[in-house]
C-alpha cells in the first residue's frame, strides 16, 4: 500500500474541487508551490497521474476523477465523525455544502436558512449558486438543489416549494404595441428575450396544452442568462420573457407585467434537494432537511 497521509488526500481533493492550485492553497492555508509539490509527490507514491496541468488550468485525469468520486464522501464522513467527537453527538456541527441554482438559493435564504443557522450555530453553511449542473459528489457537495426532472436517478430527492411553472410575460406597453400571442408559434412574430444556458446553448421555450407539447426557438436580439435580469428587461419593454413564475409574481400582481399564453403553461413538479443514496447522511444535512420540511410553505 502506498504511504499516503490524510493531508495528501485533502490536498488532492481541494485542488481537484477548485480546479486551481492557488484557490486550493488559499483554502488550506499553504503556499501554492508547497501544495503543488505535495500533490506531485502524492502522484509519484501512487504511481499514477491524477491531474492534468497547464499554465492556465487544472483538470482531473480519468484516474483522478475515479479517486475523487470515492474519496470525497470518505473525507466528508471523516469530518462529520470528528465534529461529533469534538462537540458531542447531541450537537450538530461541521460544514454543510449545498449547490443550487440562483432562484433556489433565494428560496432557501428566505424560508430555511435563518431558522437553520439560529438552531444550529455550530454548522458552517456553504451555498454555492450557479447555473450549470454539477456532479455534487465529485465536487465535494453534501447536497444539491435542482428541478425534479434534473435530479439524477440514483439520488434521494426531497421535494419542496410546491409546483412550479414557467410563464411568458411582457410589459403592458409592449402588449399594447405588439399584440398578444395566442399560441406558442405566434412568438416567432414577437421580440423575445432569449435565455442562454450555462452550456452556451439557447434555451427552447417549452409549452404544453393537453397532450400537445411545443418547443419554440424564439427570435430576439437580446439574450440573458439570469431570470431576474430577464424580468427587468421585460419590465423595460424590451420584449417577452419566459421565466419561472416566482421571478415575475410581484410584477404581475401589481400590473407591471402581463401574463401571456397562460393556458399553455401548466404547473409541474418543482424543486428538490437531493443527495447520494449510497452514503450515510451527515448530521448537518439531516438537520437542514428537517428545517426544510418544517418551513416549506408550499409556495412556488
């Protein structure tokens, strides 16, 4: 067996997670050069290359990715065990890392986080908000939050927030000038505020009515990657936006925005918090789920 220390494993995990020696060094409180040397020595002892290095980027090799997938749950379990020993089993302590989209993170900050932090002051909660879908295990997260349809099949999903729908909205002035679309196909004759996905692709607006489903690659000069910005653009009369309803609810209620194609926008299963089914659930995550369920107001 190779002579491997816990510091070797944590060093490799940090570099792989951050994809940067400098950011990993900052987290671990060491110099970049000493961290690079430590990881290189670790690879030599194992006899396998774990990281691809260039002057601009760091990425895991196939062997590194396989090791990381097995290693991160073990490190998280070890940290949880040590925290229990340090604080006692009756005290929830440690770090809880959650990956979520921006809208989901806002919901959690409003409905769950205040109660959770007040109830469990020994937990450090780290919520990373980003649009791209990530492998929560490989990147060292305890849980993720995404739409139910995006949750991997081998994960445990905890629904919250109630049903959700995407809706088309525009300002009253825009509708007065350009008219109201009656079917999704009518959108091709309108200025639409297009959405750019984290992959760089354009999002095709999806509608359904009865058994009919339609995906429209709308036209428009403006593309954005944030739902809140798309609502702002619609409020400024720049066209029709297609967003999750909570982002537009206030502006709809006070009449600043007009709901379009409502009969083509049925609700669907909304957000879920999800985590690995094959590992022991750490105490901070159990506590977070308890508060999530307790404070779930069932609002979209």
